[in-house]
């Protein structure tokens, strides 16, 4: 494998170093995943430096701290045979490449940072899925809240069996004092935490009566205006991805789905080739949050953007998902990657403040329909809302109508 990516002298250096076969095997896997020669060389060089700096041998157990130590040594001018220290980005790339290799070999250690209460979380997740029948998105949210709380009490050295109301109040209060979470986030977290504590009480993991004492901070669902991207910026955003590069073709198709249909990020991430009925001109979307499937008429412009990506940009032989990474290792885009694409593309056109994720584009799509005079029922159906109150909040942002009311001469009615 080394002979394929290096000239003979460099290939011999890699081949004669420790763990050559294991390192070469991992490079072959990266190549099968679509990695280019330049990417393979970067990985191989990082691996070679790692085995030399840490004197690795077959079967060693390595922690992340060990990798970071090797990165610091490598980043020094002497370690790189350079006249300057490696940049922070280069150091992080070195750590990432080395950690990927060790995970592949099964040699990575957790430095004792084992997920606390892993058994309890697994039991809770199974109950939410099987007994309550909640959607995957809802299960993820409830489990994330439980994991966050259990991690906090583990750091404090509190056993769940000895949990008190004072501990719960302190942890929720810490989040409030940090000022990172909004009032709605605190409200939702407290609601989900109460559900977990109630479950823990039934399982006799903690003493009874705690769940009933958890009161979520007051919050009205319609007290905050939905924050969308201005329509002019939406148009600028779409205009910024008209290039012919693979990444442009992919990102334009993604952005068209967000801005035209107001899809949730999980809905775009879950799209497959089977969801497009080209003959009937329909798009089938599985909605994890309400737990149902919805059909949309596929507009010509969106359909063309999707086809351009499928024909000229989408990698083949990696499954039925629609959107994939543009660089190796090739895999379907997840929610996190889609969010980063939206934020990065907005930053390119100068939108760097406020809410800039995919959900902001969903709000923009809803507001655009409202501005065009669509009824709340139509907008709710378009967004996939089951509860009309979820759509009613958009009526608050019809500022033009509110200005007309404010300017109305009420004296004529007296």
C-alpha cells in the first residue's frame, strides 16, 4: 500500500517502521472509502510519527492524553524537522488521524471517562422506544437530557440512590447561571428530566417523590418570535451556490430543500433515493418529530437541483442515502454536518449573527408563505404541524399587517 502513495525511498521508510501491516491495512480501508492519494499520505505520515514518538507495539493500549502528548512533540520544530511550530489546525489534524487509526485497531482507552450510568440510560432508552412508542427524535432528546443530568451528578460524586431535591435544583440552577440556555431550553430540559426521574423512581433507582417536586420554569410557547433568515439573504444564499463543483451541486440541493419546503434537518438527513417519485413529481419525506410520512409536490427548480447533484456529484456504491460527504471517508451527511453546511454558507454571504442553522431557514419558509397571504392551515400543513398552535406563532411576525392596524384611525368608529 505504501508503494502506491509514496516514492520508493519514502515507501521503504514507512514499510520498515513498526506496525507496518496494521497501518497499511487501515490505509487500504480509507482508500476503499474514497480517500484520495494526498489524504492517504497525510494519514500515513501521522501514523508513522505516532508509532515512533510513542514507540508503539502490537496490542498497546493508548489514551487520548497519549495522543495529545505525541501531537505536542510532533508540533515542535525539532519533531517536524522544520523551522517553525505546527499550527493549531495541523496539530488537531494529527490527533484526529492518529485517533482514527487507534479506534480502528481497538487500542484506544477512555482515560477513565466511561459514560456514567450507561446501563440505566440503555434501559431508559429501550422503555421510551418500546413501551411509550416515541419517535427516534423524541427518544434522542429525552435520553440526551438524562445523560446530561447523570453526567453532572457523577462529576459531583452523587449516587443516584442518594439523589436529593437539592442536587436537582443545584444542577438546573447551574445551567441558568451559566446563561447559555434560554428560558425555553431550561423549560424543556426540566420537563424531560422530570420524566426520567419519574422512571427512575418506578425502577427504585432513587427515592420516591423527587419527580413531583421538579417544576419547569414558566414559559409560553408563543412568547418568543421565530427567528428566520431575511428573504433577501435567502435569495443571496441560493445565488452563492451556483457553481459546478461537486460541493456546490450538493449544497445547492440541500439549501433548496430547506428554503423551499422548510424541512427539518433530520428530514433532509433521512432522505433516500427511493423518496423521489420522478414520474409523479412527488417527494416523500419521513418526519421523525411527528412520526409520519408526508408527500410534497416536487417543484421543477428543486427537482433540477437534486438531479444535477445525483448525476454529477453524488458518489455511487455507498448506499441509498441522497447526500454524502464530499471527501473521504465517504458517508451520509448527518444532522451536525448539514447544520455546518448552512452556517458556513451563510457566513460566506456575510450573515454571521443570530440564528443561522437549518431551522432558521424553516422559519423563513413559513414567513414567506405568510407574507404571500397563505392561511395558517395551509402553512401548518406545509410545515407538517399537527397542532395548530405550533403555526399560530407566525401570525405574530406579520409586521406589515400590524402596522396597518396601528395606523388605523379609530376616531371614525366612535
